[in-house]
C-alpha cells in the first residue's frame, strides 16, 4: 500500500520546487513518517497531486535514489530498507565462527559447559561505558552529541562514517548510535553482536504552524550549528513562507549576532538556543524522546549484565 505523503509545495516560494520536494521527502524518512520499505507514489501520481511537472518529481526521485535514500522495487521506488541480505550473511558467518570455536575447544579437551561459561564471562566483561555518535556532517554530529549529553549520564563522543571504517577500534566499549537513515552503513563497520541504535528525529509541525499564524509579512530566522539543519529547514518552511515572508539562515558561531534583531520569529537548534536570547524564539529538539529513552534503556541493560 502506498503511504500518504504529507507534502506541501509552494510555487510562490523562492526555494526551488525540486529542493522543497526533496528536502521534505528526506525529512519524512528521517522522522520515520515514511518507514523503510514504504513504496512511494509513482512519478505521475505525485506530480498530479502536487500540481507540478512530472519531470520535477522524476528528477527528485532519481537524485534521492542516487543518494541511497530510495531504492528500486520493481517498477516503483521505495524507502531504502536495511540490507537484510547482509544481516543474514553476517549471522551465517557468525554461526560458522561459533561452530569452528566449538570444534577447536572439543579437540582441546574442553567441555561445552566450560566453553559456554568462559564465552559468557568474556562477553559480559566489556559493557559499553560511553556512547558514540556516528554522523557525516560535523554540525549535525555536534548537535546529536549535545542533545544526548544533556539527557544521558554517560560520556558521549562522535565520529564520521569514514573515521569508523578506518578505525574500527573507535567502537570498542561504545554503544553506537546514528540517524535511522544511515544505520545500514554504520552497522557494516561494527562488531556483529552489537549493531548501532537508530535515532529518529522530531517532526516540525509546531514550527510550520507558527509561521502560518503570522498575519503580517515577517522576517523568519533559522539559527543552527549544522548546515544540513539549515537546508532542511528551508525546504520544510518554504510552503508556509511563500513570497510573503523572508527567510534568513545563520550558521553558528554567529558573525553578526545583532542581525537577529530584525527577525520577527527565530527558530534555533538546541545548541544555538543558548546563544539566542530573544522573544519569539523557538527551540527545535532534533532527537525524538522515544529514541533517547531507548538508548537509556539499552545502556542500563548492559550495565546490569
């Protein structure tokens, strides 16, 4: 069944329609409103519903497929699901490894009971003592680290996917977390018995509604440590902004903090909000509370073992 995609496009916005559409689809995936495996509407179906040219939709779909957000399912495109075949293969490899260890232990005169106890002791000896955030874009990684650090009591570190691939020891002693959309890539660099935990993002309905409620033409500012955050916000807010409001984007650290004085409404990420002390400023929390609760439960369960 094709899911209902809540997308709004404004032809009056200065943000190109392709950018609006692409950013909103990515955001739906990141917030899990489009789940892995969900089949997208056909090019012509979505174009007809949004009243835009089908070539625009086709271009966006092809770009998202090239960036591995979408994958081909027959003659349709779907949200890229975790590589189940790779997961099964890793499990099969692990079984072969365990069988080999059992054979060697028996040949050495060790009982299965002794092997089980020793393996259990070794596995339980190294519970994670910190959280490792894996994310490509430095600003977004910093934002994820900070939001986790504010809620959880364990140390938090971060690295890119390339850093994890080149130094797999970076994950030793860590509970690895990453945005849900990149889990398949991150898992490929991790021990097979401790996969990464996917982080879902919060929706932005409150922020979009705040813009729609503005009665007069206004200046809207978005402030963030992340260039990805700013780009996504531009695409999400475009239908509400149209040409009526002006959008200004500011990357932290701010070169000219006084520029924000002209803004009627300010949206900040959870790091930028510490620097912006203004009336009518809204803080957007990136990580969904349910994801933070899941990480807490996972860490606590390892500590109890």
